[in-house]
C-alpha cells in the first residue's frame, strides 16, 4: 500500500480529532462496559470460564446470565 504524504496541517487536524475522541472518558468507559457485558454473556451462554480480578488475585469463574442483568 502506498501512502500519500500529508501536510503538517492534515496531520495536526487528524491528531486533534484523535485527541478529542480520547478525551471523552464517559463514552470510552461505556464502550468498555458494553464490551465486558457482551463477553460475559457469551461466556455464560457457552459455559466458558473467564478470569476476573478479585481480592488481589486472578480468579476463574463461569459467569451466570442472571448476574448480568
């Protein structure tokens, strides 16, 4: 793939757009929460164990659907 050379203004505009998106902490946190719920639901449906952090150590659990709602 050949990349076109970008002007400094284009690069600065792209960097500003990325920085602005990364500063929306609430949106980023909500995305992580939604992804975690989706993964936990999938693991619960398939009966797969998954690691969680509890009391300073990694513990493997099988999530339960009733705990996700």
